[in-house]
């Protein structure tokens, strides 16, 4: 373990700062941060997690830390795993801190709860040692492989819902795995490890998705099985029959870590953390009780373990996540940077609540025991929390994965049932206007989306063909031929161009004609 050491002097505190390591935990506690009371050296691995970012560390890793504190999960330690070049930064940040990090929950009144999370006990970067990562995944001690690889990480065609077989890195990995060579993608690692476990007579692990995707476990099952089928049809059949892919719904707003977050931690406590996590206090995790080789007692740490996740999932995706889409583009076009700044415009929360009440809610199945009005009230409060400083750019990233999976199902269900779709159509129009790449003052956006170039090229043609954006069937399907959608969409797009985002939001909030 790393020996305790101090960082350079911090003039704001009038002394030296304290580096976060195992040996410095007692001193960190003296600086007002809760630290693990359990013996981390006695924690053995049971989970490998691909995609260690802020959300995983504010969510699943926190839950395991709670269980370890209660003495309930000593054989369920987490080993992080990365396979992409940018994962090197997380590997290095965690390694220098003995895989410890701080989690700060920021309340709207300015109060902060800080703790050190100790449930991640190691990290493996695949390109450094692919054989070592594959051996780890084959070890029978690993009973869960969990994922936060983002919506785009599942390699799903957004319209057909099928696995994209001709994606170059995927095609190359299929050939490598088929030939018995070392893998490079998360699909290759998981399928290779399951094949090795099957051949060795070792029980398979559960593949546990924690991403914001509708029916995430079912999607993971379909995509990993599709990759396996390209390698070996018999193996794919065995995976389908033998491996559990539980569905889950996860909810906690976790903005990307900024230098300001690091500076705040240092200024408040004198502790340095290369990659702290900041999140809202709200936490919800609903998890299907379907595991191949056991699981931690998640329910002892506030997780709702249920038989059917879908009603809860639809509530979250169609209200919170779609609400974020409604906030992001109107806010960015209006010149705002942070979510709470946009929410301070009195029309935006009213317009969002109109979407939630008139369109999102009618698309939901009954939710016994859930007070939907209270839930929607909480969403408006959470979006407005000034302490989180969630950026609209983060909320608007990867739109081509998010809107087709979160918002368009509301449109399709409401078209079928006869319920309104006007606000959802306006949100789609705000995405199309945002994709032009500039706000109403000429300020440029950096479009973060794997289809960014394609989206901007199409958006640039909207002057001549206002439906050009919706004609992208890979995202919108046949909606360009549906007048009940295109009429409010075109009105909203015209209003955004001619009146601007703020006036369009005001009219939507007031139920005025666009």
C-alpha cells in the first residue's frame, strides 16, 4: 500500500494538504470525512465492473461499501476493469490512492455529506494485460460482471434493436475470439471468459447491467449473445440458457467531476483526491432478483429487489431521463450552462412538468405504491439543485442513443393511445435545432455524439427541408410520415428558429399556440 504523504502547501488552509491513501485514512477522518471502518485487506473480489466512472462509484460501489460496513459482503469486493484508451486516467487516479476515493453528496441548502468509499479493491486495464484480465474473469470467485458502459456501449442499432455486426472493432474482436486469441472489447472479454468457464466446468457469472437503458438486462443478454453467436452458435445457446442478465433501474444525478470539485474538497477538508465523485442525495436502485451464482444482500443497503423492474424503469426513463432531454437543449439554446440556471427560468420547470403530466405519465403502466405526483415534484427539485452544478452539455450528450430509447417510446405509445405528444415533439425539435451546432447568440456547441458529424450535416439542411432531421429513420423510424407528430414538431422548430428557446418554452408552459 502507498505510504502516507502530504501534497504541496494549500494557502487557503494555511498548511499542507493530505493525500488520500490507506495509511492516511485516520488522518482523513480527522479532517471531517467518514472513512471505512472495515479491514479492506480482508475483502476478497466477487465482482468485476467494466466502465468505472462517476455513476458507478456513486451508486453500485457505494452500496457495496455500505454492505462492507455492515459486515455483509466481505467476499464481494469490486475490481474495476477498463478496455478503452481513456480508461487509463481512471486506472492511474485510483492506483495512486489505493483505489480509494471520496463521495460528496450535495444538498440544495449547501450542506455536504462526505465519505471515503473502499469497496473497489483493484483495477485492471485490459490493454496492459489482456491475459491477466481474462484470467480474472475466469476465476470462480468472480460471480458478477457488472457494466456501466453507457448507452452506446451495447452496440445496438437504435432502430432495429439488433447488434451492429459490422462495427470495425467488434468485427475484429469476433475474429480474434473465434481464433482463440486475446480479446479487446467488453464483448470479447465476457464471451471469452464464459467460454473458458464452461470448458473448465466453472459456473458462469451473472452479467449485471447498470446503464440507463430500457430493459437493460434484456438488452445486454441480446447483445452479448449476438456477439457469442458470431463466434460459436453452440456457445451462444449455452449463454442464453445458463447466464442471468438481471434488469435494473438506477437513479442518481452524478455530474462529471470538475477541477472545481477537487478544489472544493481541498479547500473544505485539506484532502486531495485525484478523481472525487459528487452526486445528489437522492438514490434509487431497483433490481430484478435473477442471479446465476449468488449476489450480495443488496436489499440490506436500500436497493429494491423485485420480480419485475419494468414499471419502475419506465417511470424513470420517461420522466427523469426524458425530462433531462427537455431541459438540455432548450437550456443550451437559451444560453444557460448549468441545469439549475435553466430551471431558474420560471417557464422551463412549468413546461417540463407539462410534459411529465400530460405525456410522460399517460404512457406509464400502473405503479402500485408509488406517488407519481410526489415523484415528479422531486424531479423538479432535483433538476433545480444549485449545488450539483450539473451541466446541460452532459445532459445533452449522446442524444442519438438517448432520445430514441427514452423519449420516442412515449411518442409512439401516446400516438397509439391518443394521448398528447406536442411537448415531446417540441423536445425533438429542440434536439434538431441544437444539432445545428450553435446557440441563439452564435456561440458554438461541441456536439458529443458518435453520430455528431452526420447529425450536424443533416441539421444544416433544415432550412430547405424542415423535416430533414426527422427523416433519419435510424433514429426516428417512420415518424416523418406521421402528421400527428410532424405538425407540432414543425411548429416547435419554426418557433425555436424565429422566437428562440425562451419564448418557445414560455408558450409551451402557458399552453399557447406555437
